[in-house]
C-alpha cells in the first residue's frame, strides 16, 4: 500500500497531466479550425461531420477525465454535465472562430455533431475506464 503523501502526489500529478492534455487538445482543435482550406475526401458523404464526431468524442473523453480527476465525483449527474457543457461551449466558440477564417464557415449542424461526439466520449470513459 502506498503512503498517503505519495498517493496524494500521484493524484495531483495525474490531475495536472490530464488538464495539460485537455488544454493541448483544445489548442489542436483551434489550430485546425484556423486553417483556411482543408481538403476532405469527396467520396465520403458528410466526412466533415464524421471528423467533428471523432474530434469531439476525444474532447468529451478528456474533459470528463480531467473533471473526475479533479473532483473525484465519477458517479454523479453533475460529473457529466460540467464536462459536457465545457466541451459544447468550446465547440460553439470554435464555430464562431471559424466564421472569421477565410474559406471556412460556421454551421449549426457542426455543433450538433460536436454534441453527439461529446456524449460518445463521455459514455466511452464511463463505460470502459471507470
């Protein structure tokens, strides 16, 4: 059994690391949203929506992980709502950001697919990690 101080240090470091990874991932999404033209395969219908679901599944996963590492409340309703709202607000801000990027446009359907992705990411964490 680990001494209490060592256990606390590991928990603090894990919380910091999960927060850093979350911030870096948000930065990656921001960077990709700043690109003017992204070539997407034309053979797949709505490939951009699949990208949104994938990207925001990871964001939902990471934000949920960060929250429960910080609060240790993995089974409460609020532990789902806070990461979901954070991730959704980030998705909305990303769409607003894209409206200012030449060659990009804002789309409400992207926000809807972001929300679906966030739910998937939180579900995956709750189902397979906890």
